[in-house]
C-alpha cells in the first residue's frame, strides 16, 4: 500500500511541476496566438498560428518594423497584431498614402497598396515617451493606430512580438520583421 501511495505522490508532484513550468512559460516567455483577418497580409495570413515572444521587451524596447501583439481595449480576449511604424517622441503623419516621420517620408514598403484613408494621422500625431504608432501591412483592410478605437499604443500594452509561425507547417519558421 505504501508503494502505491509513494508512486501516486510522485506522479502528483510531477504533474504539479509540469503545470507550474507551463504557466511560467505562458506568463513570461511565450504564448500561442492565431491571426484572425487579413490586416497583416502578405507577412501574416488569416489562420496563421504564432508564438509570441513575451520576454524580449523585458530587456529592450520595441524597434521600428517589428510585428507586435497587444490587446484590443474594448473587447476581452481580443488581440491585435500590427507593425511598429512610429516610435516614442516622433511625429507621424500620412499624406497622400505616404507615411511621414518627423516630416520625412518613411520610405517603407510593407503596405501592399497605397493607403486610401489616413484616419487620425491626416493631421500630425506626436507620440509620447511611451507611445507607438502601429499599422497593418494590408493598409486598406486594417484597424490600426489610424482609427480612434485603436489609437497609439502604450509601451505597457505590448504583450510581445511575433516570433515563430507554427502553422501552417508549410510556412513554419521565424518571422522576419524587417
């Protein structure tokens, strides 16, 4: 009888350790998320499953062009995936479909079409010391910092950056940010 109890206790400790390690990884290191919609095409597609790197931003700040994940403010358990375009302290404006940073054209080509609607960035948007301006790559099919419901993203809202695509297997690999 003692042998059975000892074996059972061993299994319970093992299961508890696995649960704690899993929780620590999900809470602090990485977590799976799924792309919903076409706002990041062609970089990411609807249905792509990603691992989000949650640890990098504990040691460094986000960089321009990184693909980041953050929660949508008005709907629980809804996360957005967008590309960082404007950095803290910069002024962002969109004129004739072109992104300007501090009055200079950004010269990026992530958008797969000329932006038709500059949204709130039709006028200059000056970012605070902890604010980022994000855009989807599919600029005419993206709810991003141009819309008032998303707006600028604060540093503490960023969950992490897209790191690895795990599904579909044909596209498995580390996500290129630049």
